[in-house]
C-alpha cells in the first residue's frame, strides 16, 4: 500500500499551494515583481523572524508563522500542513531560496506528505548575496567563481576545507557565505590560511555587510588584512583571483576584453 492509499488521505483535493520566495538582499526595491505578487496573494507567511521583519509592508491581514533558525524542517512541515488544508502559503528566504535557502528542503518535505503530489509549489528566485555584494564592490564576478559556505552546521569542516583548497588552486574568484559566527570565530582565518597557499597576500578582497539594507557597509582590502575586518553572519566576502584588481576604488576581475 502506498502512502496515497492510506485511509484518510483520499481528500488531497486542496486548492492550497506553496510559493518559496526569494526576497533579495533586504529592501523591497531589490525584490522581483513575481516575489511581490506571490507575497500579496498569500494567506500565510512562513519564515525565520529576521526575514519576516524585512517584509513588514506585506503582513497585514496575513497569518505569520515564525520560529527560530534551527526550525527549518518544522517550518516546512507546517507550510505543507497549511497548504494541504487549502491555504496559499509563502515560505520566505533572503536572497535566492534555491541558494542555501529553503527550496530544496521544501521539495523534500513536500514529497514525504501523502498529498505532496497534489500541492502545487512555485519556486521564485531572488537576487542572491553574491550578486548584490558584487554589484556594491564593483564587478569582481566577471569570470569563473566558486561559492562556498563556511557554515559547518550541516557540512563537515573537512569538506569545506577541501572545497576551499580546490577553488583556490583553480584560481576561481571565491565568494564566502556564512563567513563567521560566534560559535566558530576562527573559520574565516582558517579559510584565509588555505587560500594564501595559492594566492598572494596582496590579492584584493571585498566585504559587504547588510547589502541592500539601511545599515549597508563595505570594505575593500588585501587578503592578508581580511582577518582584521568585522566580518559577521550578515556579511558576504569576495576574494579575488590572480587577475582581480582595484580600479578607482572598485574591484574588477577582467573578463579578458582588449580595450
Ligand atoms: N539564500 C541567501 C543565502 C542564505 S545563507 C541568498 O541567496 O543570498 C546566509 C548568508 O548569506 C549570510 O551569512 C551572508 O553571508 C549572506 N547574506 C545574506 N543576506 C546578505 C546581505 N544582505 N548582505 C550580505 N550578505 C548577506
């Protein structure tokens, strides 16, 4: 007997649906029109508290389900329960929901539900932190780049270290998400040590904190002075490759065009 044949699961005729929405970096002007419409049309908004605060303007008349950062699985299950009961549910992530966001987990949790196949799910992309940070720093991502998260909550440090090593050796521009937290203050320094095996200490780097929000700050420095910057979990770090340089206060990685 499959899950769909179980008694009580034969009323999977819900009109509910789930939109997994990327909010972009912060302020509403960076949100796509598609994301705005999906938020406006939703009955229930599910998300981490910090992200719910970003969309204050959209909350009136909606039910908001919030829980802490470690409650991702619970949050997705709640979204499915609500959609199965007929609600239009918006599950929100900052940036792009398919990049270290909720989209993958949402698809997995939905597939486990007896009504999973009947519930429509839309994944709505957003401006990811790499794009917003790059635009603020100049144009550092004009050539091949690797995105690596330093969070070891779901990935072993050995795996992270190996990827850093490979990306550095391959001369990729490197974008670091989740670069530092109180629980692991030394990970950024460890990452820098690995990258310094392959890159000059004078390699340009950029940090953007709170991109696209009122408190936005940026720094452009060298790889060996990066440890002195106040990098935190609201920051994205971009480490140049062997070609990246400073041009009138901005970072540029040349694509290779001749002027
Ligand atoms: N889905 C998100 C990423 C979530 S992981 C996206 O696509 O952008 C969380 C990490 O993203 C943070 O630790 C930080 O490195 C980065 N980040 C998210 N929003 C940011 C912002 N406004 N400014 C700078 N970095 C940000």
